[in-house]
C-alpha cells in the first residue's frame, strides 16, 4: 500500500464494507445501502505549508479480488475548487488496471483533449508513458505552471454516507486523470502528488463521481474546509443531509442561498474561444465593514464585464482573499478605523498583509478574535458574514494581521474569496439550480469543519 506522512487508512476499522468488482459501465449502479445519500471524501489542511493548502486522499488502482487485499494507491492531492481535472505524478503511481485514453476517442473529445501523445522512454508501457494517448494538460495554479500530460483512467474506491457516518465502499470504474511528473509538484503541500479539480467540467471529480451512481441530488456537492490539522473536513457529492457534531441539526435545511454566475470567458490556462469559465462566481453587490457599506471604490469592479474581467469567485488555492487594489484599500482603511474604536492597536505590517495589530489588544469571542466583521452582500439582502477567526492570521511576530491581500490595480478577478475565509462554513454548490448555499460560521454552533468522524 502506498503511504506518506500525510496519508491515512480510510475506513479501516469498519467491517460493513463490500467491494464492487467491475471495470465496465455495469458498475454504475445505484448505491445499495439503505440510508445512504451521498459520496464522502475527507479534507485535510496543511497549515505548515506557506500557501495553506487543502487536500484529500483518492484510492486509485487495482486490488486482489480473491483476497480483497488492498494494493491500490492512496493518492493525496491538493484540492482546486476551480480545477477542470485531476492530475497526479505518475512517476509515483503503479497500477495494472490503469488504462490510457486513446487520442481521437469520445472520452478524449469530452475531456477537450489536445492532440496525441507518445512515449519515447525505454521499457514497457506504464502510467504516464503510453503511445497514442489523449493529450491533456496538468495545471499547477500554485506556481502557475502548465504541462502537457497524457490522459488515462483507473478504478477508484469511494465511500457512501448518510451525512454522519459511512455506509459502504463503492467503485467508480473509470475515473479520469492526467498523468504528470515530479516537476509539476513545485509548491504543493508535502506528501501530495497532484491536484484534484472540482469545477463544472465533464471530467472533474464531482462530475465523474455523480455520473457513476444514482445519487439523490447528482448536481449538488458541498465543501467544508477544516481550520486545524487535528481533524478533517468534508467533500459531500450528492447533496445533504450534512451533520457537524456536536451540532445535531441538518445544515442543509438552514443554508442561505445566492445565484452562481457563469463568467462568459474561460479562466482556464487553456481554452477555446467562446468557452465560459468552469469556476464558481457569485454576484457580490457591495461590501460592509461593521455594518457600514463601503462606497469608496468603483462598484462596477464587482460585476463581470464582457471580457470576463471583474466579479467575485471562490477559490481553495488562494490561501487568503485577494482584492483589487481600490477595493482592498477601502476595506482595510475602514477596518482599521473600526478596530481603533475597539481600542485595537495597529503595529507594523507583515507581508503579504497590509494591516496588523497587537494581539494583546484584541479580545476573544466564540467566533475567534473580537474584531470588526466584514459582510459580502448579495441580492435580496442575503449576506455572508466573516468573523474574526476567518479574518485574522497570526504571524511569527505574535501579531494578528487582517488576512486580505492586495491583488493590484487590474487583476482578472476583482475578489477571490480564499481558503482561510471559507474555513468552518458549509458551502453547497447546486449546479442544477445554479445556486450557492452557505451556512453561518459553524463556530456559532459550537462546532467546526475540523472533526473526527467514525469513518475517518
């Protein structure tokens, strides 16, 4: 079994699992166990990484059907909410059930393949080194690196859930991923060997898992990013219920909602003219600090123009929220003024943050440091309130800094809501109705996304 310091044995203590052995489309059947509603994957965070990344573990490859001994790869991959596909370092991957996807095939066309790839390395064909293979790309947004890669597929084991615990193991017979190499791993969290995409694309993780099973809500998936390395968060594919114990209520029943927007111009590193973006945008109408609406920047920056510029998107690879310069200055200036009214003392800035404070002058609350709150306000008065735990970042000097980053005068997207601001919120993406649902901070309910479920 493949292992690393970041990998763990998933569901090892349960005896109720069964293995569905098939390499054909016949494996795409309804989830059998009574009460199962979704597919679940755990989410971990690496807070020691400079870029504060989130990752999950995929169980890919073959196992011995006669003994059920696991010989598959446990692959830790960084989560990219806006990523179109999964890619891994195939120098570290071994599986006899791996199958390259042929160039010119329907699967290659569906994946928007980019020509044909061959392998000139000596030795027999192996993952990452096959001939007549669908050309794909492997994009590393952490370092903005784009590589050519061959597209292949393999069996993947996933686990169904009732929103609280595991029900059974299930097989996805043909999960696609690009086969990259070690050079592509620059900047990724230690122990991870690739990235997994959750975008709207036809070969993203969420799309492929939803298509493999008859889930109650195949167009829905939810994300709960943990804030601590001691617990794990969640990816739910197939809808709720969502339980975050010790809070006993189903969070799917109390989500605020706002429309998801489609940027008319792709934000992918490679795209064809006319392609819309696969990333997740929302329509922020205005921003408030301590309940006060900001008006010192051009509000049109919050809208997406015909060239695909502007607007607000959600990201798991941006560690902190990135704001266009005039928006950034407006938010920071108002935050500093409101903090001063709370007798919070400002200290020297620590890069990349522009406003830092003496932690000794900041009180505490159930939602973290007691600082001014920031609201992203959508249509019909719906708003996302961000509290101190999601606003402040402790730096080496002992100070607490406002975790917002200046994105410059003309970034492609005006507001990129980053991972730190998403932690401990349950966020649901409903692609059927094109709606985003989000909870209030789970800290208000004395719980969080950093937990230890029975199947983790």
